[in-house]
C-alpha cells in the first residue's frame, strides 16, 4: 500500500495451530505434558523517502497462546527503525531495534523467560571505485533477562545479562546489480553485568556474499574466522571457523531448495561450562505438486560442544549435546496472497546428561495472508 512517499507491506499469519506434545521440553525420564497452541503474527514493514534519505521500519508481534498452561502465553514484540542517507560518494546509515520476548533464547535453555534486547548500529561508507566501497561500522547490543527468570535453579539475569560492542572496517564490491561481496575485519567485546568471569574479546575476519531475490540464489552466506579470548585464565580460548548462511534456490519455478547453516560461540548459563560452540544445519525442499498444492520436507541437525572451565571437577567432561529433527507437510495457495499449510515436526535432543535429553512432536496448521 502506498500513501505518497510512504509504502507499507503487511503480513498476517496464524501459525502452529495444533498440539505440542512436550511443552516444557521435559526429559525422557519425566512425563512430558502436551497442550493445544497457536501463534498469531501481524507484521508491517514501512519505507518512507525524503529526497536522498530513506527511513525504514518494522513492527512485528507474536501472540502466543496455550490453552492449559497460562504461564507459557506471551506477546513477543519487535520494533525497528532505520535511516539511510546518500551523498555523491558518501553514504551514512544506522538502525535501532528493540526486542521484548519470552521465546527460548536458544537450544540450551528450555524455559520461556522474559528478556529484553536493545541493539543499535551505524555505518559510514564511501565509494572509492566504480563498484568498490570502503567503510566502517559500529554496533552495541544489550541483553537483559527478567530478574526473577530461573532455569534449573540458576538466575538467568545473574548469569547472562550482558552488553556486546563491535567495531569493524569493511570493503564491499558490487559484482552485479543483484550480487555483492563484502570482506570485514573487526573487534568484539562481551561484558557481563553480574558475571565478569564470562567477559571476553574477539577478533573476527569474515567474508559475505549477498544475493537479491531476483538472482539465481536468494539470501546470504557468511564464512569467517573468530579468535575468542576470555579475560580470565581458567576459561580456554576458541580459534576456529564461523558460519552464518541462509540461501534458497528455485528450480524451474516449481521446486525450492533451502539451506541454513551456522557455527559460532554462544555463552552458557552454567558456571562449569562458560560457553559452547553451536553448529547447526537445516535442509529443506518445497515441491509444487500440481496447481496450488505443494509439499514440504525439512531436516535439522545441531551440535552443542561445551568448553570446560579449567580446574573444575565435572560430572561429564567435554560434554556434547545433539539436537535433531525433521518435518513434513503440505500447503494450498489461495490466490497470490494467501496460503494454508499443514506441518508435523519431531525434535529430539541427546546428551551425556539424562536430564538434558528430550523428544517431542508438534503438528498443526498455519494460515498466511499478505497485502
């Protein structure tokens, strides 16, 4: 929808309308509990142009409903505002994002605890050659859990409230109007409010290829190297490859292949394991069968490799948790702006510790409407 210089795009989605057979991701030795759940998600993107200045915005809210377990209901909101200004050879940009959510922060913590994330970033970029740009960027991200948030007798605010600041220099090259390549070198500083023994500095070197929606590939792929150095001597450093990838490929307009991959360091709430290396891969295929009908298949695998604090006696040393899952489903498209889908998905986690193992199934429907 357009109103002069203002453009809006809205999406309404009803997702996960069905049953979750293990609401709390309880261990296999316990008695998992099931419940009816659904999520209603209205999303609006906006663009506003004033000469060479663009203002962008995002408003997203997830209304999560559980019939029996009222404690699991939530309203998760994301608000984002960005500004970009271009001159002859110079470009300036920045954005602010605010996330308030009770969704699980990752695959390690199964509790749906309230947390607030506020992030801002800014960059300056200059065109040096016809297709080459050189620039600098800076960012700051704060994570704050509710002060009463608990998981396995651990206060998450005491362990994981933190601020991450980063600065980097980069070179960007526009290979084609649809494909760009970026090389970046930067420093990153993690500072924990109540747990300074988790503080660390990092050096990153990354390369990113980005593909616009009209290209043969769609999405972006980042690979790099990270030197993660804790500030205390009893936490071992990490040196290794990192990945952040989300790509899709459409074959003959009827088959879509998707791949998501990531590998990076994540902080752990456990004192004995200050951090873990999270490595994940998701493959998906969506095939148009005939007319408006399509089928979907998805496979996920994840590995959480924990790093031990030196000099601490552990029940299990060098612990590794593995998360796997698969899903199958189908959909029916009602015109160009509406789709009804059905999905059944199974997920399980295996660990050296019995209390960390669980399995569960989710099955249900979804309805998406774009305007």
